[in-house]
C-alpha cells in the first residue's frame, strides 16, 4: 500500500489540509501536523483507500482534531464517503461541503462527479441522486450506486 501524504497551507485564514494516498497501517497521530488556526478544510479528493488499521487511527485523530477545530470536508473521494457511511465516526464533528459520487456515462464510461452539498442537500437527504451531464460528451450520467445507502452520510453533519 502507498503512504498518505499531507500538505498543509494557509488559505483565507483557514488551514487547508490536502490528503492523498492510502489511510493504512503506516499512519499515526503524527501523520497529521497540528495547526493553530480554528477553521480547517480537509481536501480528501486524493484518498484512495482505507484499511482497518488506518481507519482506527483516522477515527482517533479526527475525533480529537474536530473537538479543537471547526472541520470541513471538501472533495471527499468515493472511498471516503463509503467509510463515512459505514462508520459515521469517520466524520468526527466535521461537516461535508462537497464529495464525489459514482456516475456512469454510456459513451465515456465511469465518471466520479463532484457534488456540492449546499446545492443538493435536500435532495441528498431524501436519498435522491442529482442529475448531471457528462462534461466530455454531454450525455446524461447515470448514478452508479444505491442512492439509499450512498447518501446515508447526508443525514448527519453535511453542509
């Protein structure tokens, strides 16, 4: 498995953590550098997978971290949303602002579509997939998961 990379930068008075790789047995509390800024955005678009050891450490970290910071999740990858649905503790006290959802284009194939919570929150809470067109060919995309289970996280702290 690969290693998790964490890049931190300050952006408009917030800390922005960009994570990429696998949340696996190689991570520990020290994998996530501290910040003095109150608001933190976690960009999770680069998270590829979780294993049980990594998930345990992630939950320990996010529970403590989100108790001391206002945490927002952006660009959550499909594997991240899968974990949030199976283990809500994965979110800590954070709020999801945007995430990728699995869609399929009959012409182009599989597409992970970015979904903005503030725009589709009510629809997602009703477990309905938003309609999108393929950015490449313009065809209508088909949601490629069970909406009732994929959007479970939207019932809790979703923006």
